[in-house]
C-alpha cells in the first residue's frame, strides 16, 4: 500500500506512462504490471480511498506553460 501511495503522489511520467495525471484505469494497469494483481477499477478507487486519497485531483499543467506569460495575461484581461 505504501508503494502504491508513493506511485500516486509522485505522479505519472508523461513519456513513460503516456498520461499527465493518474486515473483509476491507468493505476489499474500500473498495479497489474508492478504487482501482478488484476483489480477492477472500482476496487482501485476503494484502495485509494482506504489509503487516504480522494477522487478530486488538481488540474494538470501543460509542460510548456510559462508563468510569466500567464501573469502578463492576467494583468491585461478584464475581470467579471
């Protein structure tokens, strides 16, 4: 369980795993490959909840995102 928690907290490597954030479907494959156990994706969700994770995740950031450009955009865009 501790190793799975570390995998989830570390997050996927886009080049290796092909995803920018973990989904239960992706973790199901990682668990099957790493531990040799095949779980249903609902069971993966239950395991994640049992070790303290929620289903809510932060929005992934684009790898080419430039923080300075984002700040400049915020300063020139109009609010509601």
